[in-house]
C-alpha cells in the first residue's frame, strides 16, 4: 500500500511506541525530537494523545515510558497464546488419564469457574463450560485456589460468607486455615469422600488443575504430582 494511503499520524504514533518501548530508562521530549526528526509541536501532540489513552506515561523526571494500556495489550496477547497452549496440553493430559475427569479452573471475581474440562463420557473433547462453578470451601479446587491467593479469596469470602457456605464442611475457620496451610505446603490437596477421589494442584495465575475418579480404584499420587508438574512446566515455562 502506498504511503499516501496510510494515516500518517497513526504511523508516527506507532513509531513512537516502538522507539519508547526500547528505552527501559525512559526518554525525554528533546531526545525524541532528535531521534524522530519530528517538529516539537507535532511530537508533543502525539505524546499527549498517547498518554491520554495510557499507551504512554510520563514520570516525574519528564521521561516518557510505555504505559499500562500498551502493557495490557501485550499481556492479553501472552494470555491468549498461553490459553491456546494450555488447551493443547490439557487435552493431551486427558488422554493420559482417560478414566478421570479433568478440570482447569480459575478465580474470576468472587466465583471459581471452570475454564477447561475433559471427562470419560466425552473422550477426546475439550469442554469449555464457562457456566460451571466450583462452590467455595467445598471442592478441593476452591480450597487450593483460596489458599494460593488470599486477596482473591477475600473477595470470594465477602460474597460467600464462611458461616453460610463453609461451616457445614469444616466446622470452624481454624480447621479450614490448617487445610489451606497444608495445601500451600504440598501445592495440592487430595480428598476421598468414599465416592469420589478429588485432587487439585495449584497452578500459576490463580488457577488449579483438578483430577477426579471413583473411590476404590488403585492409583499412585506420584503419577498425578508428576503429571501436574509437567503441565505447569509446559504451560508456564517461566513461572
């Protein structure tokens, strides 16, 4: 496309973002004038506009830096790529545990929601049941997530008070606190209620990987710990 058909002010703004993104220490207006060759009033207006939309920000030394809106776009892109990778690894994991129900869940506001699910009745299918919630205090998934992120747990507990939703399960907040401590120490929680064995592993970004299967079946917890560790390494290699 010929340059005459492009929006020149937008091109200049993009060039500024690329330039400033490469300056971790920030850069001042006069330096930008030299590096870009733009007239100072034009450059000032572009910077003011980008700051207004938080693509840039200015510190108390009048240096310009990449702003939160730009960083949010980058993080959204990373999150989308990570979600795609997580889906692939999750589906592969479900094939290694074909008789289990697997879940990947996360805290979203006060609720604990299922992101991915795989179950024996729908083999090979990656389910995305966005409306499926885990009850706070009750499931091992909810307990490990609330243990891993106390700030997020506070929001959940304000919406689902312990005296109403948790006391029947645990009897006291002290008992729940002890279970949370154990979950943090071992990075997972296992419960066998006589019907179902449930295991939930703490994952980065306030998420949890869960397995469940009927009680009475022989299993090795080490196999699940190894599988969860592999999942974590492949989805969050830098965590």
